[in-house]
C-alpha cells in the first residue's frame, strides 16, 4: 500500500512537473509572437540606423618621415598600405603606411627627383580619380607624373598548401610623354600657377605667366594607325587678363577652364577643336560670403568649391536657365575658421577642408551634412588625403604622419535629405527626386522618399475612393437588410474575394483592365452614372409592382435582383462607349485628354490601380464593417423600429452610429492593406516616381519600389539601407493604422457586451 | 415620389446594389479567368486565309485566330480604310497566330476582317508543336528517314506512320532528357561534392596524400561514368535526328522540320468533338506535368507547382506548432494583463504588416544574417559561394511562416473558444492537470480548427509573391529542391512558384502576346487551388460550429 502511494506520488510529481513545464513552454511560445514583431521592428531599425551616423575617425598608425621642406601633396593606394608625397623640391617619395612583412611604417620604398628644386615654379594635381601630378618649371615646361602600384600574388611553396596567397604591392611611377617634359609655353616663361587635367588621351594645361596672362595649352592625342604610337599635338592660346591670377582649375572633360582673380571667377569654354571663348563671369557674393581665397573642383567635376576668408566654403554649379546653363551659387558650409586647403574624394561628393586653426572638417555637399570637425590627432593638420575607397585618411600633421580609419559609409543620406527638397547638381531648383542608380560612375544617387511615399498615399487614396463606398454599403446591407439565406452565400463569396492572390489581380489590372480602360474610357465614366441611376430606377419600378410579386422578393433579396441590372448596365456602358467617344471626345478620348485638357495619359494609371486595389481592399473593409454592424444589439434597432422609425432611419440614426467605431476600424484596416499592397501596384502602374495627383498617370509606391530595387541593391550600401528605411516606414504606417483599428475594435466589443 | 425617397428605399437598394457589384466582380473575375485559362487548351481551328494587300496582291496566311476586337475606323490609317472599303464606323480585326517563328519577323499578325478574301479550314492543315521556335503551321507533305523520303502525303497509312515516327522521336528525346537530368546530373553533383570535400579537408588541414589519392580515384571513377553516359546521350540524340518532316508552309515553300524538335503533331481541323475533348484533357495534363520551354512562354508549369507545394509544406511544418502554441497560450494560459494585450496587438499587427516588409526582413535577417552565419560555421568549404547565405526555399518557408502565423493563431483561438468550458472543468474535476486537459481533450477537439487555420495559411502562402521575390523565388530553377542526390532535400536551392510565374511570364517575358494564355491558365490553376483550399476551410469551420453548438446543449 505504501509503495503504491509512493509510486502514485512520484507519478503525480512527474505529472505536475510536466504541467509546469508545459505552462512555461506555452507561455514562452505565446511571447514568441511578440518577440517576432519586435525582432522585425528592431532588425529593420538596426539596418537603417548606420545611415544616420556621423563620421568617426580611428587612428590606425602614426609614423615619421624624413624632414622635408614643403609637402605639396600626399596620396595613397586603395589598400592603404603604401602612401606617397610630392615635395616642393621636385621629389616623389613612396613610403609604407603600416607595418607589413619586412616593411616598417614610414620606410621610404622608392623616391625620384623629377626636376631641380630651383627650376620648379609651380605644382598642380588632377582630380583624385585621374591621379596625376605636375611640376611646372621656370622655362615654360611641365613634368607630368602618375604614381602607380603593382599588385601581385606570388605563389610560393608555403602559400599553395594553404590556398592563402599573400598580396604584395609595389610602387612605381610613370612620367607622361615618355619621360620628357612637355612644352607649355613656347616663349619659355616661368609657369607661376598651373592647372592640369587629362581625359586619358588629351591633356589640358592652364597656366599663369607674367602674373596676369593666362595660357591655355591643349594637347590633342593622335594615334598612329600603323605603329600605334601616340603623338601629342599642342594648341596654344594666350589670354591677357587685367590683374594677377590667383587660382586656375580645369575640368577633366577638358572643356572648361576657371580662373579666379580675387573675387572674380572667369569661366572659359574650350571647344573640341581647342578654341577658347570666355563664357561667364561669376558674380561673387562678397558681402555675404567674404573674400574668396581659393577655388577647387568637386568629384564629378560639376561643382566648384570656393573658400572664403570668413571660414565659409561655397558650392557653385551649372543650372539650366533661360540663357543656357549658368553657374550659380548653391549653398555654403561653415568651417569655422578660414580654409587653407580642400581635398575632395574620388567618387562621392564628400570634401575635406583644413582650416587655419589646424582643424579638419568633413562635409558632404548634396546632403549639406557637416560630418566632422576637429583635430583627430590632437595637433594641427597640414595635409590630408583619402584613399580611393574612402576608408582611410592619410594626414600630415605638425608632429608627423598618421593614418586614420574613416567610418563614413553614408555621407549622402541625412534625415532632411530624405524628406526635404534637395538641390542636386545640374537641376534647375531643389526638388524631391528618387533616382537610385545610373550607368555612369560619377552619378549621384538621389534618395528622396517623398515621391514614393506620395505614390503610396496616392495609390491608397484612389483605391479607398473606390473601395470604401462599395465595401461599406455592401457591409451595411449584408448585415442589416439581407435575408439570412442569401447572407450565408454572400459572406463566403466575399471571403473568397479576399483570398484571391494579388498577383492575379495585378496581372489582370496590367494586361486586361489597363487596355480596356484605355479603349473604353467613356464607358467607365458611363458606368459611374448608369449603374446607380439604374439601381434607383429598378427600386422605383419594384415599388410599383403588384404586392404578390413584391412579397416574393423582399428587400432582403434585392441584391440578387440587381445582379442582372448591374450586368446589363455594365454591358450597355461598353456598348455606348464608342458612341460617347464620337460625340463628346472627337472619336478618341485619350487624344482628347492629352491635347485638349493637357493632361498626361498613361495606359497603366491610377484609375486602373484604384479599381484593382479597391477590389483587393473591399473584402477587408466589408468583413470587419459587416461584423461591426451585425453585432449591434438587436434590441436597439427593434426599439427604434417599434417607435415608428423606418428601417433606413433606424439604420442611419441608431445602427450606424453605434457601429461607427467598428466602421472606422474597418476603413483603417483597409487603408493599412492598401498602403502595403505590392504586386498590384507593381504590375498595374508604370512605376515612375512622380508627384502628381493626376488620375491618368501612374505612381511608384514604397512597396513596389522595394520589390523592384531590392534584388539589385548591394548589401550594406546606402541604397540597401534606404530600402530598409522604406520598409520600416511601411511597417510604422501599417502598425499605426492597425493598432488604432484594433484598439477601437476592442473598445467597441466591450461596449456591446455591456449593452 | 418624394415620399418614396423619404422612406429611404432607394438608398437601401443602392446598398443592395453594391453587394451585387461585388458579387458580379468576384464571380465574373473567376469565370473570366477560368474561361480564358481553359480555352487555351481547346484545339482551335487552323484557318487558311487570303488577305488583300496594299500593293494589290494577296497574302496567304495560315494560323489560329487568337483574338478579335472591334476598332473604330478612325483609329486605322486612312490608306487601309480605303483599301478595305469600310463604310461602317467600327470594324472587326483578328489577331492571327501564324507561328513559323524562324521564317517570319513576328509570329502574330493583325488581319482586318474585310480584307480577307478567302477563309477556309482544310482538314490537312497540321499544327506541329516544337521544342524550339514555337508552333509550326502547314501541310505535312512527306516524312524522310536519313534524307530519303519514306512516305508522302496521300499514302494510305501516312498519318499512322507520322504519329509513330513522332512518338519515337519524343520517346528518344525523353530518354535523353532523363539521362541528362538523373544520371548525368547526379554525376555532376557528386563531382561538386568531391571538390567541396577536398576543400573541407584542406581547411581542416587533413588533406593527406592518402586523401588526395582517394579523391582522385573517386573523381576518375565519376569521369568514366560520365563518359559512358555521355556516349549514351549522344547515341540517343543521333537516333532522334534520323527523321525529318517536309512541310509546306504558308508561302507554299517546302521546308524541313527536324523530327527531334517535334513534340506533337495535330490536325485540329480534322478532329471530331470527342477527339477535341481528348486533346483538351491531354493538353491540361501536359500543362501540369511538363517543364516550361522557350523562356517560360511555352510548355508546362510542373516545376512551379512542385516548388509552390514544397515550399508551402515546409512552411506548414514550421508554422503549425508555433501558431498552435501561441493560440493555446492566448486562450488557455494568458491572464488579463497588459502583456496579453500587447501580444494581441502583436498578432493583429503581424497580420497587417505588408508582405513586402516580411520579404525585406527575411532577406536581411534570415538570408544574410542567419544564413551567412550558418555558412561560416557549417559550409566554410563552399565559401565564398553562399550555401544558405543566399535566397532559397528554406528562407522562403520561414518568412512565409511568420507571415501566416496570425492566420493559424486566430483560427485556432476561435476553435478553442468554441469548446464549451464544461469540458475543461469536467476534465480538471476528474484530476487531470491543466496540461493533460489541453493535450488530451482540448487540442484533439480543436484539431479541425487548427486544420482550418493551416488550410487558410497554406492558401495565403500559395498566393503570396512579393516577399518571395526577395527571399528565394526565381524565374527558372534548373534543379528542383528535391532530387535523387543525398540528402535528397536541398533546402538551400531556389525554386519556382506559380504566383511568381504569373508575374514573370506576364510582365517580363519577351513575347507577352504568346505567353498571355499561359498566364491565364496558370492563374486559373492557382485560383482553383486557393479557392478550393478556402472552400474546404470554410466548410470545415462551419461543420465545426455546428458540432460545438450541439455540444453546448
């Protein structure tokens, strides 16, 4: 007996243990749902968050190089292993940036003297992309140098076994024109200021001689077909100016030369044949910006940056206007103290400024972002250069050289840039633009979520315009008037409607409905008028019917009675469509809309989307609203009817008022669905990101945008993260609508249960 | 009349009208898709027409009438109106599918009704279905074997011989295909595995000479196998190339159609009603069982059906336990506190979050984060080629499982709430623990409700496309996710999906006109599956409600 109860006890203990275990397990499972939602929320946030981070600099290495008089430029290769510097004395030195293998940081790897120090009169460099440097000499000649790097993966006995091949980078250089100096000035005057650019074959030099004379020398490259040898044919132009030349820059397409003389900037156009013509003189805003002190070109070479003695940096670029494209002041950046040097990045519109007080500033032009300000190495910065991948920053400071790791992945994205108008290079005015990719390298991505958010709202609005009246009216009728036997068939049908895959609706909208709307546009307008009037007419006729027929089909079955009417009117509308078109629109409605009304007409337009997406939203609205109306306590409506109100009065004054929160939540749910719908919009519109309420044009929505661009965006890029932001916005949008709707519904349910 | 308006009757009728509009729209849509989808399989007559040309001559065309429309005369060029001597305001024009893609710039052409001077449907016109270049329309004049004519049109048993030869070629092609898809594919797969094995040993520093020799030996063995199969394959192909057909096309020229390209030959003008019905069902059978051809615009949709079903099954396996546990928690365990409220809001929101957001989440979290980590831990030998760190069927199933979780929860909870509380109380009073009550009494009773939820979830998942476009669906998957190579289920593979197939063929295909009926057919298939599933779910639910209603009394 004792053992049996002990056994029972232990059995009970296991059962209790199991019970408790199950309780915890199930609770954990239930909380998993919450976790899943939070996970989505935080994961999206986690991916989005880096685009709003500012720049951080982390010191990698610090080293010293042999003392040199004056450093004209520093640079490095894209792996940030080897750097180089050009000295004023005409010397190029390559040095190691980090300790690797036998190399020590700061070790000189290669050096070369290109000209005697006393013969050098000026120095110039191209944009970072072209990576060439020039020494101007005092006899009118110039030496063009390009630092180069060989990357090899030598296979040795030890590497082949592990499959890990060591990368070895060795520096070298190339002196253009087969090592010979190029003659810039035939009269052999000293080149006091120099600017140089190349487009690969041709070369363009602009130099100041005798203080105020501008010399433009254009070398046209011609390849000998027989030998393949390239000969450079010079083309000399001399332009005397009134006063001393301060700065010269040349664009890499070799079509423009800009010359600054104090506060005046001259723009010269160079034609393909080499003729020079003065185009423009920039009106300086001296009072606003202060005296100009320097002039630089931004990556992509569409913008000029001017530095001013007030510590401001101003950006100028060409804007299309009435008199063609003209340079215009765009925006300014404040570096705090007068800027002594500006370095631009290889591809992006980020630039680095050095100020008189020794501070480094990092800006991004388009996003107007002030990304960094300070002294990263705690001492004054004298020269700075970024590597081609913009991951490292090489700095010459007062105390030596340092290499910094730059974390500046997404300078072009700012919160204001996404939601406000941005003035992009070459655009006539600030605008909301979404244009994420293009073929060219120096293309600037334009990430404004405004046009696609607008598209989302537009699509949802047209869909709701179509779905709300039909959905709500149908719900009210089904819940309140319809006879139960019909209702039993109608509800599942609508549920089926909800289950129809949206890809099928989208396909029909794009390939069947869109051409149909285009061909029978007047018919579709006719439907809007014909169907409601015919329904009312039918009601009037029915009310005149003899009672014995009327009683057979009461109001509860009216919708069945109306099916043939709807079909007939639909058919009729299409039949009379060509006729209306002849009478009202001169035989072609589409042409009429485009020419007479001046409204653009796309085949895949908002009307099509409205109808197709409305069709997808109707069941959502219908089923929730129907539920709300149906569960209004019967004693309310019965009381109203007993007091002599007509059914319609009871409906509008009692039932709908009571159910109004439920109806509101139905509309909210419908809106949530319309906002997030992807396939219909993707297939039924042209997906152009425009901002226009025109019903005959398309749109691009957040969801369709994600579907189109996500597969081709590079993981971790700004584009990728912005698309995640779009998803996050959608998530928040729908979260908001759904939560409100659910909250209201809960309240309503409590209210009903208390009635 | 005014009084009548005041009673509100017209407004009631207007609300009734909106129900009618919805019904007409749903039913009309389903019927239209069904009609267009199914009529694609019905053999249509081949017309032989003479069409008047602008230069005074006539053009001879052979083809199917594909579509017809009525256009206003004003939209036509004036010269054509004059040529056709049209007086009415509208005119019918036909879209003719004339096939023979290698001899004409476009295999579709518009023909104005009034320009047709002669229109016949001769019984000897054949439509030849080919594996490349689409259909061929014409008169088969002769069959050749190795260049020698063995039978001519008009010979006694010409058609029998024709069908026999077509069958032979199809069979040989099938054999070659089978060899390629099973034996040769599995040799290739084994070769790939060997390479990965070598790489793995190397990474683990266990690549001894012995192992190298073993791998080499295996590889040679496989190569020998491969050579044998390859010889067989070439032999089969050579045999298939033996016969050709000589066909007189619409220009009256005799062209050769190689038999190994021929899939089927039909004489639709010569078919009786029952032959047409037979052909109809045969075509449907082919549609659901064959692989797509010609960039998905022809052939069947078998891989898409397979992919959809496989993904959905995988999803069900994942979603059911989670959904049921969550529902049991919400209904049986959760107290009336704020956490429960939060969870309910989470369920509603999971149901309301746009599906594309799930796609984005799935791509970032499952594919790149989880998948990428799995690759580093379990498949370092394949890197930098991703195994699970790329969209695939597993991630699609997981993503859709989250998406459909609320469906299962809501449905299961509804089922649980319909079980009378007397049953719970009875069980507890007899000494069962709460878990035992739930496990033994409640869940078995709620199983039809769980089933309903699962069916609805499956229906939802089968129709969902947007998230799948990001997490694993492709327009054409060379290999199914299940095959004869160990471990048989390849969850990392990409797959085809019916919904995406519709989008892809309808919007991305080079020849939309040719593909359109196929899209309707695919849509019809998808709708049939989804509507069928939904109707099942609804009937199960209704049945369940009845059952519990009777329990309550």
